[in-house]
C-alpha cells in the first residue's frame, strides 16, 4: 500500500474518496451492529470514561478500534492500544502512522482526550493555561492533521470532537476549561468547512456533566464532594448526570455513515442543560 506521503507500506491500496458516500434508502433501514464493519477508528483518551465507552461501542458496531491514550495498557478485548501523548506532535504522528500500518487506513477519528480545569481566571496561571489548551485544543489539531491524509482516502471519513456544554454556557469556576472547549467548538466548524470537499465530515458532541473518573477526581478537591456531586446532578434538568454510554451513542451516530449529510454540527448530550429552563421543584 502507498501511504498518502507516497511511502510504500506493502498492503492493499484503498479507493480514494472524492466525496462523502451517501447511504441509500435500502441501507437506511438497517441499524446493524455491524454498521461500522470494515472501518478503522482512532479514539484518543479511549482508555477511560467517555472514550472507553465510545471505543467499546464502535467495536461492537464492527469497527477496528485503535485507542490512543497516555495509558493504553489493559484495555478490554477487542480494543488495540497505542500509547500516545496528544501534546507531542512526534508521539501523535508515530501513533497515527502505526494505526494506518496496522489497519491499512483510517476512516474515523474521535478527538476525545481532555483534562479538566477548575477556577476563575485568577486561579489558573500561565502554566495551567498552556497545559490545558495544549491537550484539549492543540491535541485535536495534531491528531486531525496526522490522520487527514488517510481520512481523505476513506469513503466514510468522519471526525468527532468531544466538546462540552462549557463551550456555550457560563459554568461557574471553569474559565480555562470553558475557553478550551469554546476553541474546540470553533475548531469543529473551521475543520468542517475546510474538509467538506475532501469528503471528511467534522462534528462535535457537547456533553453536560458526565459521571466519569474526570468528574470523580475533581470532586475530591471539594470540602464536601457528596454535596458537590448532588449539585452537579441537580444542575441537569433531567436531575442526573449524563452517562458515558449516552455520549458514546451520540458520538457513534456522528461517526457513522448513516450521518453522511451531517457536518459542522454540535450535538448536545446534556440532559437539557443548554436549552431548557425548568421551574425549581416545590419543597
Ligand atoms: N466528564 C464530563 O463531565 C465531561 C463533560 C463534557 C466533556 N467532557 C470531555 O470528555 C472528554 C473525556 O472526558 P472523560 O470524562 O471521559 O475523562 P477521563 O479522565 O475519564 O478520560 C480522559 C482520558 O484522556 C486521556 N488523556 C489525558 N491526557 C492525555 C494526553 N495528553 N494524551 C493522550 N491521552 C490523554 C487520559 O489518560 C484518559 O484515559 C474530555 O475531552 C472532556 O473534556 C467530559
């Protein structure tokens, strides 16, 4: 196989894509577990939380799944780990090349690796800003740039970024985190328009608070973690945090060939937090 840079990698050549392939009306009736059969997906941050739930779901639907994570050991059966640090261009380029070599191509990229940051603008110093933006924003750009030469060759190319409700709502004590996710939202639109004619769809999900290690770890920093957890549940109009599986299903939809006319979209998976205004419960 010749990779996009012209290097002969010795496997079969994939058909180059000139546009996103449409799903026919006959296909549209199927919601088969194998709807991603034959496709290869990269999931960054796929070893924990939302990324792990997404990796499992994509694999269950037939995709070959490569987990790119700082800690890619001990993954469940069916997932293949590639130890990667998304803050390092060298590490990302090597991992993406290794996935392409392993699978013979790349069709789907889920840019999900991310870290939290708590505090107002007074709480976070320059090192915090550099570290969080490096992971949450530049990480998306690095992985996407490395994968694009492969995605352009896929007939079903899709990128899904994990954004957050913090991109479009004022969440207290999340100045830096919100700025990072606002950038992910803008980057999603920017990448979507840049690559629509390459046949590469780019979308994002905006989860509300999701019950993952990301949340349980930062809850430990509060004096009363149980009270803070209850407040997070109560903030959602649905009265509870979102589950990683609920976000995974939204990501899997956007990544699927069934979403072939959906690009430049932010899908809220937030229990109604962004748009619903509910009356407080009577006490
Ligand atoms: N949990 C929430 O409430 C919530 C809400 C909205 C959006 N998000 C976003 O969802 C994504 C996943 O969050 P989660 O809650 O599943 O978190 P998590 O902490 O459970 O998982 C994050 C994963 O990213 C990996 N990671 C961190 N830095 C990395 C790096 N430099 N290189 C490679 N991998 C790295 C970690 O090892 C971990 O496996 C993040 O982008 C987060 O901002 C989370």
